[in-house]
C-alpha cells in the first residue's frame, strides 16, 4: 500500500520532526475527509504496537514512532544515485563522452 496518500501522510508526520500533531492538522494539510483519513491511518496503526508507524498520545495527538521514522528515512533520505537508475546512466554517459573527447585530441 505504498500509494501517493501513504507517502503524503508519512511525509507530513516526518516533517513534524518529532512533534505531535492532530488528526485535524493532517486532514487540513492533505485536504482529506475524516473517513478517508481514518481508513488510511489503520495501515499506520496496526493492532501490534511494535508495528505502528504512527501512534497516539494520551491526549489523542499523533506522532511518528521510531519504526515510522525508519520507514520515512528509507523513502525520503535517499542519495541521488539511489533514486533512479536513469541518473546513474546519464552520469556514465557524460563520463564516456568526456573520455571520448579527450582521446579525440
């Protein structure tokens, strides 16, 4: 279930830098209705506590768990060469072109 909304929710929570937020904050930021948000939060808050990416405090506010932080870092802190192979191929092509120019002269 790594769809766009999943990544948007994960990005919102990750950008909070450890601060808690409310469901309303999340709904307003992403333009969601309560039903859609709750449906997607089920994925982030499974029954097993150690599997939760987002959890709630006693006051009902939400926060990104350490497991959620690891998942977010996997998605959002990639090095440029990890994002796409196209960039790596372009780099290799540029290097080959430079080497070709050097040997022409």
